[in-house]
C-alpha cells in the first residue's frame, strides 16, 4: 500500500485524499489506542501536569479525551468535543487545574500522536508529509477548541462568582422605622458604586426611609471617582427626602474628600456607626432609655 | 398642560400630572406665587411623581419657585422625585440646593406640619 500510493500524482486528488488520509490516520490511532494512551498518560505524569488528580483519574480522563480526540479527527466536527471540553472543565476547575496544564496536556497528546506517525511512516517521507498535512490543521483546531472551552468555562465561573459577591455585598438594612443602614465593606469599584446607589435609592423608596446611615468603616481607601459618586448618592438621597449620615471615614478617605473639594455642608459625617445611629435617632425623634430608668420613675 | 393647584387647609398642593413644557413651568410659578398670597398659605407642596425627566430649566424653575415662595412667607417642599430622576439630576449638578424635599405627599405634609408646630411654639412662648 505504501509503494503504489506514493508514486501516484498528488495535485489532482487533494481534498478526497485528505479525507482518505484522515481515515487511515484514524484507523492507525484506533489500532494503537492502548499503547498511545499509556504513553500519553506517562508523559503527563512526567511533565508534572494535572498534579491535583490521582494517576487513575488522569488515566481515565486521558482515555476519554483520546477517544473524543480521535472522533473529532474522524468526523471533522468539533461540537461533541467542545461539549466534552466544557464538561471536563466544569469538573476539573474546582480542583484547581490551571490553564497551562490543560493546554499542556492537549499539546502533549498532539506530540505523542505525531511521534507515532513518524514512527509508522518514516520509511516513506512523501506519505508522511501528506499525512501530517492532513493531521496538523485538525490537531491544532482540536487544541484550540479544548483550550478555548476551558478558558470560557473558567470565565463563566468567575462571572457567576462576581455576580454572587456583588449581590451579597450591598445589603440595605432597616434598623428602625424610617432608618436604613448601608454597611459597605471592601473595595468599591465604579460598577459596585453604581449598584450601591441604585439599591440605596430603591431602598429609600420602598422602606420610606427618612434617614440613612452609610457606614464605610470597612473601606480602606477610595479613588476620587468613587468619592465623587458617594457625594452624588448623598445628594440624590436628599432629593428623595432622606438625610444621609456617613460614618467611619478613614483618614485616607477624608483626605480624598477634601482633595476633591466636597461641599461639607451637604455631607453629614459622624465618627463611627454608633454615633451615626444615635444621630439618626435624634433626627427621627427616637430616644433610647435603659429599662431600669423607666421602671423606677422616682 | 396647566398644573392643578389644590388648597388643603393652610397648604397649597400642586400636583404635576405629565411632562411640562417651559411655558407650563412659568405658568405654574406665577400661579403658585400669586395664590400663596391670596390664600395666606403657610406651605406649598409640589408633587413631581409623574415627571420622569427633569432638565436644568425645570429644576431651576423649582428652585426659583421655592425661593420666591420663601420670600412670600411660606415653605415649599418638592415631593416624589423618582430615584432614577434624582440620580440623573445630581449627575448634571442639579441639586435643588436650599429647597426642602420629601419622599411623597404624605411625608411632605408631615414635614410642613412639623415646621408649623415649631413656629406655633415660638409664638406661644412669646405670649407667655
């Protein structure tokens, strides 16, 4: 089979010969499945990739990746492989597998298979060339598909987590009738600042709040954009008829606010959250009296 | 569209029903300033719940109304500014400085009641 084919002209039979070559290639990979798979798993371990997984797991995954790989080569369609890559990523991302590891193992498989092709066709250089012509583009596409699938899955996970953190991060709490507190902890980026404002203004409306205490003890520093946004939020709240008291300003934030030239007549600030709530109660006409005092009216 | 102005005890309530043109705003200003004197009102409430846009002219006009009514001896409260409108306004620098605001009509009325009480208290102290 070697001799006859290599002497045939090559120009007129490009596309159907590519499919024929791929078919031959797939047959070869199926035949040597066990051996190539083992070789691949061995090289993965050698290269210290996928260290988060046990040897058995690596071998099991290697087997299914191998089969999917061969199938993608055979059919030339990548949907099944894409779905598999996403599914695989979903399973291994929580175990701390890195992008370079995934790309690494796919490239290793590519190398292992290329080596086996060399070994098989080394006697017939022209045939080897044509086989590689058929194999390389397909193999590269597979590598890209798997890597992109992994990265996309990872990005999706990150997006989901960001969303979850964002939802958790800005509670608007009612402590008394007409009094809301908004404790802010952590870094405020422009997007979080926008969300914060939205939630606060909506909260003022739904809870019919008259005083709001924004506590920023947990915010170490903010840039002038965010500080400006905070000032806008305070003014917008006033337009809704609510007084805002800002508490817990760190020295750095105080400096930022002074540097951007905030009109301090528009901002009520109190040292800490307790002071802020006391001030708010005063504004609302509440008075907190210890039980003992009310029980002994002397 | 002309804004209806209702008399409610010592207060006047102007309830904006739709988007206002500049001419409507001028008309509202003139009517309110005139009626405050005629009815000897102590407070004015302008309800803007129905306004979903507030441009610089409208907010300047509201501020002018409040200041003119102050000079005529009454207090003004702007009520019902929507959250989105409020934030858009402050972003444009339209903060209605020096003008009282409240969440809705009810809050506006209680704000004016409070203010009246304070004034009333002063009068009594002096009489004693």
